[in-house]
């Protein structure tokens, strides 16, 4: 076993009925140890001290030896997981963590029989989790959590078995990831495309883990080991728009498509500020001070200060009086493609991404790749290519390391290609 933890029967601890309790013993060190009552008791003579197992000769009146041993093994593994989890957290005493959480499992099972059914329903708890988050996270994060809930419901229908808190184990994780990768039908796609991209799957798993951890911290459910619920992320070769393309969108005549204006204006504002969609779509009047925007970023919870360009002022202040239109991210991603198409951003672009273990190549017009995240990437890339110091760009973008920033913008290759192009332009042609 990975931890100094085992099953024992205390010597001489025989009860009046002739049985003795099987304990789970954890030795933190030579002086500190803790005993956890497994809830199973048998006569000591049917316990093999060397192997730490019930002997096969246990009379059936005390229960089936195989089933009792299986239950003991399960509880031992649960205790091991708790110790491993506690040791990973700085300042957490594994003995205290075991004492506080091990018996919650048994208590929770009892509460299941007496508590209102909805209080232990997974989806009811997700709604309760969302309610608790509304005052601390932005609307886009709430939308992502609700999308995670929708994916769970789709998987429940797919597997034809209700999802409960007991469902969340390694087998569930593997099945859920496989379903998200290959089987789920993408929302808002008329062609019935199945399977999500790696980053979408990773985002779903991330928020599922956060939800389950919240329920554990609040003692609504017992401890469960989520170490197998691995996050996943793919480096995306996404597009960015240069200043000429952004100018086309900014000056686009939308008099015949008035509904597109708010999406165009939000997009341009995002490209001029470098904010995430959750930030530039929810700017508030009190965040403007002395011509600067003081925005508390929803993802990192850090405050960034950004000077407003004249073009950004015309949109944010002159046109909307610091009250930008409220739109959903899915609607934004849909309509901004139409705007880019009208602006003639139609160069054919090939993008590769993973779906499971397969590499998918897609060739589409550039407008088809434009989305809310294009704003942030365009801001970072354009500023970098214009010579703005990286540390100043990172102060706005929120990137922690230069390595992550360079990987994000993909600008090294772009810059080198532009430099070579300028050299070639000064050379004689054939």
C-alpha cells in the first residue's frame, strides 16, 4: 500500500457477543496514529492477522466473508485516498482530515434515507451551486456551469442510467470523456456534428470537479478521490485579425443589418482592450476613471488598468454611454462570423485539432473561425507585432509567463514571416 495504513483487530477488544471491531489504522509517524471504526465486527479467531483479511471459514451468521472483505477493502482504499489527498495539501493534517471526513460516508448514507430526495439530487445541487456562485463569478462562467449540467443530462440519457453522487468514479470519468469526445451532438450545429474539441471537454471536466469539490467542502457529500478526473487542454492554432481587417469590420455599413451592430461593436471593443469576453461584454460605468478602465477580470480575479483608445471611447462612451449590450457568448460567436463575412474576411484557413486520438484538419474561410476569443488574441498579437513591450501586454492580458504568452499569440512565426516578406520586397523579381 502507498500509505502506512492497514486493517487490524485490537488485541483483547472482544465485545460481549464475542465479536471484535475491525479498525482501519493509520500511522502518521511512530507516535501519532488513528483508528477508524469500519462498522464491521467478527469473532477474532476468523481474522488472519498476517494478511489482514477475514478467513473463509467465517460462519454465515456473521455475514458472507467475501462481501465483508470487499467492503473492508473499499473502506481501506477510501481512507488511503483521503490520506494521499491531505498530504498533497500544504498545512492539512492527514489525521484530522481522516477524522473529519471518513465517517461522513456512513452519515451521508443515513441522511439519504431521511433527507428530502431533491437535496441529494445531482442536478438540484448544481442549481444550488450556481446560486452560490452568482455573486462571485460573471455570467459567462454561470453559462459554462449550466452547459456542464446539460452535458451530464445528455450523458445520462446516453448511458440509460441515472447519474447520482455515487456515479462519479474512474469508470464514469472515462465513459463521460468518451461520450463528450465522440457521441454528444454539438448544440447550434445544424449539420448534427458529434463530439466536442479537447478544450471544450477539458472545460466541462474542470467545472464538474469544481462542483464536486464544493459539495465535499460543504459536507453535502462525502469525500471522493477526483485525482483520476484529469483536465485536458490543447494548444489551438486559432486565427487573429490584423489592423486592416479590424478596420474593415469597424467601418462596415450595417444599416441593412442593424441587429449585427451590437456584435460588431462588442468585437471591436474586445480587440482594442484585450479583455476576455466575460470582461468586455460586462463593463460597468464605475469601472471608468480618468479615461482609464479599471476592470476586475472574472477569470483571474485580478484588477487591470487599461487606457482607452479614441476608437474604443467612441464605442463605449459616445455610442453606448458605458452600457454595452448584453449578449450570450453562443449568440456572439454565431453573429460575429456573419459580420466578418460581410466585411470580406474570407481568406481560406486550415486549422488542425484533436478529437480523441485523431487529428482533424478543417479548411474554412477566415470569417468562419472568428469568435469571441479572437478579440483577445488579435489584441495581443497586433500589439506584439507593433513593438509594444511584452511585459506591458501581459499586464493587460493576464498571462503569468512569457512562455505562455508567446505560445498564445503564435507571433514568433508571424513576425519572422513578415520580416522575410519585407526583405523579399526589396529584391528584384524574376
